[in-house]
C-alpha cells in the first residue's frame, strides 16, 4: 500500500484537477476524496482554499516575474505548482519561504519535465528575491 501524499502534493493534485473541472468547494472535496493516496487533511484544504481565494493575485505575481511567457502560456501543471508555493509564502506565515519553494521544486521534479522544473525553480527564486 502506498503512503498518503504530503499535504502540498495533495493540494497540487486537487488544484491541478480542478483546472479542468472548475468545481465549487463541495464538489471539489467529493472528487478529491476519490483520488487514491490524496491527503484530505486540514492543511491540504487550507492550502487549496488559499489558492482558490487568492488566485488572481497569485497570477499577477507570476505574470510580473515571468518575462518570457504570459501566464496563459504556462502549462497548467506548472501553474498549479507555482500557485501552491506562492500561496504558502504570501498567505501562511508559519511556512518559511525556502521551505515552500523547496517543496514546490520537489513536486515539480516528480511531475514536470526537466525544462519546466528549471522554469519553476527560476521563477520561484525571483519571487523569493522580490520579497
């Protein structure tokens, strides 16, 4: 039996899935409860909620840091990873910036292509320097 995912990885999966489904919170919770190994902890839901409530601001941050690609041209998978890192840094003072970024890059290494990992790492590095 596989271990449950971390709350960050679970939040990433839920956010990425919802980029295709566009569900409300209750529907999203129902769908997420059927995804194998996803942790439905309070930390997971706090992070998902933080992304959902602040998505426009998070996209503005990404847009201001992404010199070569508009937010619309960034693959959804990459955006979902960026969303969780930026949301944690901006809206959760209990999470150190370097931890949020490191965890996001680890998720990228697991799910994204090598070029995308570099893009995510570079953008999040610029983000941390801008704070």
